[in-house]
C-alpha cells in the first residue's frame, strides 16, 4: 500500500508535467541517486514551464490571504463587470488571517483580452490615483478563527476608469510591489455592439444527448470594421470556466454590420450537470449534503464533514436550482457577514473504487478559481477508496462539481463523475474585444450573458 501511495505521488507530478512514464523508468534505472535527484529538478522545471505564461486571475498567493473576491455592489452573483462612465461600483475584498492591522497597498493594471498585462502606461487608463492604501478594514467578531477583513470600492472619488477592457488589482504590503500577495480581476465595458445569442441541444456532433452548442451574432452598426477576423477577439465561457473556454473565434459569415458565429465546433460544450451545493451558514441548522459540523477543541476550529458525493454519471438528469459554480459568504443571524462569518475546514470526498492513472480529479467552482490557474488536485485515499480534499472556507453557500482532467490535456470533462446532459441549465458569457489597426489595447465592447433553459 505504501508503495502505491509513493508511486501515485510520483505519477501525479509526472502526469502534470507531461513527462513520459516509460522514459522516466529507463532513466531511473540508468542514473545514480545523485543524478536521479538532478532529474527530479528537471521534471520540476518542466512542470512549471508546462503551464505557460502566467495570466492575471482573482486569487491569493499567500496562505494568510483568503476569500479573495470581487462583487458587483447590489448583486453579488453577477459577473464582475461595470460600464465605462456608469454608476455601478465593484467591491473588492479579502481576509488577512490575523488580528494585526497591516498596511496593504493596491495598484491597478490594465490587461489584454487574455488577461496578460497590456502595454499601456498607467496614466492612460486611470483618471486620478491608480494606487493607494486600503483603509477600510474590520476585525472579525466572535469567531473561532481570527481574521481582519479588508475592502476596496472601485471606482471611487479618487479614481475613475478612462478606458474599457480587463483590469487586475495587485495587493501588496508596506509598499513592496515586488511581493504581490493577491490579485483581483474585473472588466469595464464600453457597449458599442449588440450580441444576439442562443444555445441549442441539437449540436453538430450529436442530437439532444450530452452537448450544447452556442450560436451568436455581433451587430456592429456604427462601428466600422476593416477586418473583423483580426480586429475582434471573442471569448465564450461556460459558467465562468477557463479550462473549456472557446477562444480565438472567427466569424462564420461576415457583412458590413453583422458578424455571425454559427456551426462552429469550438462552440460545442459538454452539458455537464447541475452544480452540487452546500450551505454551512449555521453550525446548528445546516443544509443537504452535510453529515455534521463538529468543533475541534484542541485546534479551536470547526470541521464540516460532508456526506460522500456519489457518482452521478448513471443517474440521469435531475433539475434543481443552482448558482452555476458561484459562492456567497453568509452567516445566519448576523449583522455583518463580512466580519462575523467564521472559517471552517470543509471535507470533500467522492468514492471511486479504483484510482485513475490517466488523469487527475479537481474540485470545480468559483471557490477554486474555475481552473483559471493551477490548483492542487484531489488526493486518492487507498483506505477509504475515495478522492478527497479539505478546504478552509468562510461560512456561506457554495456550488461545486468534480472534474476529471485527462493527462496532457488542458480541457477537463464532467462525464466520468457528474455525467453530461443536454438539459442542464448553464450560464454562457460571450466577451467581445476590439483592437483596431494601430491600437495598443483591447477594448471590451460587448458582453452577453445567457442562461438557457431547455
């Protein structure tokens, strides 16, 4: 059993780095222990390199910074997108896991359509102060885990956005921008086009079974396009996921005032299944899926023990309402969720009789960044015969699913664990960016969010 565990850990790193297992075994036999260690260093470098260029995402780089979140004020489940020169505001927040008051600074970065930094100078995209100190903070109240919540509202009296596009806010301490602790991402839109879209179950690969297909048109009246194939950058996301996002889309048909995207196999998505949900906003009356909530007196922390999540691949489609992967911080009977919600260890498990050596299992949802950046996969427990993972989460309601990522693939599948059904109600987001010839940045000129019910 210990041999299996050791070799499983070896396999996970080899699989994620793309190293061939047969090659590894041959080198293992040939090389001495010292050279073998050097080979592991090489594997680690390949592991880092295999994920390519780092892109901005809403995430934490420090174990002391948690619940990094961007919300549209007044609608926490909406996409973090505001209109240029509009009245909407975004609330950026995070928790620092101590009671010490710290000096956190922020800087605003303009990004390209793919969330890499643009070439614009800071004064070109912000009117006012583009960096500052986060002065709005509140210490937790009556919680077992001590933390301090920090918040920042954008735009505000000190700054306005001058250009549309993607933005990232870097968080760092004591003015040390070389040590970024967290990033928070959102978009600013200047709506210059209209998007008409639909989702259908009769796809170009099969009829009303496992997949859904998106068709849409961009109506660009008043926006002359010299070359829509190069000037437009179009992205389509399903439930905010990035592993299966459709990118680099080109029009099927083009005319002066209308760009049509139909019968494109890049726009075929697994239907998947409705998200699983848990609600531990109270330690006394908790929701479905939770076996019990217990308090660990030795470590002064709560543990949320979930019931094992059984495979749904053979169960057929069963409709119920979900939030398509999002989460909301919430504590019942509370005056301020911001500082009264507690942190708890939440233990996820999904039984599988045998370990899968052809890929990795991940938790999918906003709480895990929707696989926009690489996170640690679930571990296989040979004693319980389950894939398991424990997350330190703030009280509230969470959506999640289990995703299988095949070896050497960037795109995951839900079919092996959750099943995939054409009836599933998914949210699709169509982002349209515009960069005319000679421009130095990607303007966000269109966004369509549609939720198709079959």
